[in-house]
């Protein structure tokens, strides 16, 4: 395998003498500049003692979403900055004072209750240009106040960067929380847990359908494993690949085409099925096992894993019709679970290094592979966030498998699930 190149996080602060020119950036070598934002403690307005905890949790959700976004560098205010904020309000800001303590962009939030309805608002100030950049108010219900926090964090990121964050995305995964392995989903904080499939049969390999309207999975509810799809709005479940032998690793694209692994003709091979017409085509006819297919974002390429070399499974690419098969990974490492980034720039996959599974990242522009996650026990089953900046994966570093998120630029890893979620594997993110 080509020599691994490790990228290190470099950050610096550039401060010019004049306050109007004071600029601060956090920079990751080789990647985008991230806007630096100071976020003092949220103002609490009209909240009774029993509601203060909701206000604090709303602020926690907002901070987590902003820190996770990878688009800004969020700084908790220093004692001096917090003291400044306490003297001000949402509408009152001393721009010069904030600039003197090194603030370019200032975020203020306020949470409150109005007749039992939680409300949250924000304003963003450019302290160098002495102007307000944006602001918004939202309200929700006590039951869904975490959702309210995700919505306002997305509004904040949209005002700062022109792009929404990950707050409203969901991660589905397999867990034995209630005994048998089945599929659950949660938000990026590991909260708002929902059971998506309720069955006594063993379930593996979940994958969100387009627009998160369905979930695909492999179920052992019959004699042999089959691929099923559950339409979440209606609750209807259909079998979409239930041939003799093995049926697994189903991945559905936006054209309603299912690519999957099946052994109906003897050897495990890659097939594609058009769910609109029912037409099935076999794509591979090779020695060894071909498995774990994944669509590219434009649906023109399929990545998969093959043991054809007889040494260890390697990652291959082929055209959507099965032509032009080419090997992507080399060496004796065991490789599995390839996944294209939504922007098509990278391919994440699991690869064994020093007898442990790690998460590797192949950069198509650089024609080079790099280990993204190491020293996390066995790290497996990578999947991408919609922003192409984060990868979720499962790891048994703590003894039980849990879901984690890694920023592909900073390599910072954050946990999503914990012991209360059960043993969690096979994440899928949308």
C-alpha cells in the first residue's frame, strides 16, 4: 500500500494592531479556514426554576451541533468575555470591548418560556464591522425541545456559513438494547432514540433509503437471510431480495436501484435490481467472495470488496454495469465496508492494521490512502454524514461496541452512543 501520509492539525491566531483589522482563524493544514465564533453563556428569560434545566439542555444541544459542524471554530467565552455578556443583552453589544478581547464573530442566544412553550432566539454580531449579521426566533414544545435546539443551530450555521449543519440528521444503527438485535435511530447527540424495526428476528446491515423515507436491512426471519425495506411513514415492510442462499448488504440509490450481495447462483456475487421493473442483473462473475457493494454519489460507480486474490479481501471499483473492474487497495491488509463520501471525493473503508480494524480514507484526487481512525480497538462499518466532512463508525474501545463520529480534517472523535444504548454497530447516516 502506498505510504500513509498523516495530516496534522495546525491552528494559529493572527492579530493585527488595529481593532478593525483584528482577525482570528482556526486553520487545519490543507483544508478550509474555519470561522472563529465566541459563544458566551445563553441568556435565560422568564424561566421558572423547574424549566431552567430545559434552557441549559437547549444550550448544550446548540453548542454540540455547532462544534460538530466542522465549519466553524466555536470558543466558549472566557471569564472576561462572560462578564462582558452579563452587562449586555441580545440587542445591546459593545463592539469595541468585544474586539479588544479578540472576538471577530459573537453569537448570543436566549432561551425562555412563554405560557409553557419553550422559545429560543439568536443574534450574530460582526464585532470588527460593528454590525449584526443575522438572527432568528423559534418556538417548540416541551416534548420536542431538543429538536428545537437542532433547528436553531442549523439556522445559526446557515447565517454564518451559508450551509446547514448536522443537527437535523439521524444515525440509524443495530443494537441489542432490548435483547434481539434490531434497528434504532438517534440524533447526532445520541438522544431522541427511536426503534425503527420491531421484530424478533436477527437484523443486520441497515441503510437509509432516499430522503430517509425508508430503511433497508438484512433479516434472518426466514430460513435464509433476506433483504427487506420498511417504509417509515406507512410502516409497510416488503422483501426485496429473498433468493435461495445469502442475500445481504443492500444499498438503494435515488433511482430505486438496489445493489446487493447474493449467492443464489452459487458463489456470493454482486447483483443489481431495479425495484421499479423487478429486473435483476448479475454484475460480477469472479473467484472468491464479492460483497459489500456501495453506490457512488452519481450512481455510475460501485465499490465492493472481493477475496479473489486469495490473500485478503481488497476494495475494487467497477462501472454500474459490472464493466471495468479495477483494484483500489493493495497489500495484505483485510479490507471491508467501502462507502463513498456524498461529494464523491473520498472512499472510507475498514482496514486491518496491527491486528485491529481501523478506518481508512482513500482520497481520489491524491490517489492515496490514509488511516483516519486508529487506536480505537476495532473500528468498523464507516458511513458518511451528508456534509462529506464526518464519518460515523462502530468501535469496541470501551469493551462494548458504540457509535462514534470523526471529523475527517481534524481527526477529532466524538461519541454518539453509550452503555445505555446497548451494543451498537453498523451505523448509517442521513
